[in-house]
């Protein structure tokens, strides 16, 4: 999305982030959750109107909820998102989360194969929790990340990624990250890409998603279709405090041309994402008007 619609970076200063990480040495995680729900979430609901309104529309128009229920679920959605952000800093502080992986054999089959493969993530749940679980000893793991993230987040990511053989591919305005991903797949590596946000390029695929038309970025699916590598969709959903469940689904490209295969992958991805969102509707974290 254009920068005016989505900033993509974690809010707060470097000092605030480091203080938060330090606080987990003596404060229970659930105590910090409570503080965020009482003080931080109401602040964002009052002053971050754009994200609040788009999420309210999501519950009001996509889920057909009454105005009061849509408002309540908007608040709960922001609470879940605050927990996801705090979970990330909790991991930076050395905290451990309980991550249960469903269909792990699907991942192991590809990890042990000769070909590179693509992991398609989404802005639901907390995909970063899986990033430290679905690692690879045989292949180089390449994660596409937003280049404008905060200094603290990038530093801690780099530290943990280095321990798990994970390299970062920053998203660039010149779209050079697409070439980096293609080269990584050529060399038999794993590439992790979010498939639900358009980064810079206007090229997209229109898919049916939760009963309405929505645009998904062409790039991630075109890279996989061009290289003709296996693709899995991975969604990591919060099920309890400190516990996540990983859902893995392999999707297959069909079609005579690269564009046909990319379109087919995009719509399969959208269908799989819809099945996950229907189980966890409060964990959708795209704070802009996603649907047309």
C-alpha cells in the first residue's frame, strides 16, 4: 500500500522499546497485557482514527455485525494486536512462547527436499513466533521484512535470526527485493513473504475474499510461479496467553503461463486465509480499507 496508508513500523522510540524489553525481566507478561488494554488501546482508538475506522468497517460490513458489536470487536482486535506486539518484545527479552505446529510433516518434506520453496504469511496472528520455530538446518531461510522498521526491532530480529540461520531481505522502493528473493530460490533457499499487502508495485490479483473482491499483491505469487517452486501458506494464530498454533497448507500453482499460475496461487492463498480468518476473526491486522 502507499506509505500514506500504511507505515509498517512498530510505534514508539528506541528508548521506549529497550525499556519494554528490560521490563520483562521483572514484570509478568499478562500484567503488561492488562496495562496495554487499559491505557494504550483506548489511546489508539481515540487518536488513530484511520486504523480504527477501517477495522470497524471490517466487522460492520464484512461480518455484518451491529454497530455496538463491531465497536466492541474493534476494541478486542486492538487488544489482541497489542498482545502480539508485546509477545514480540517478550521474545526479544529471551522469553519463550509455546508454539504448536499443525501439519509439520508438510514443512519437513519441503525442508528436506532439494528445491527451494516459498512460505506465504499474512498479517494475522503473530507470524514472527513461527519464524523462530520453522527454521532450517539444510537451507538458508530468507525473510522479507519492512526496511523502515524501528532500530530496536531490526537489531533484535538480526540477533535472533542469526541464531536460526535466517537472513533478512529488506523491502526496497526500487523493488530490488524481488530479485533477491528470486536468486534465493534459484540457490535452493527458503523465502518467507507476506502475501496480503501490496508493497510499492501497483500490480495485483483480484480474488474473492470473505464475500467481497479484494486485491492481493502479484509479486510474491509471480516469484513462486516463475521459479516453479513449492509454496506453503503459514498462519500463526494466538490461542492462549503465551501460546500460538501454526497452520500449514501447501498450495499448488496451475496454469499455462506465469501470470495464470500466479493468479491461481493468489486465489488459493486467499481461500486458505479466509478459512483461517473465519476461525479467528479478531486477529486480522490490516489497518486500512482492504476491500474495494
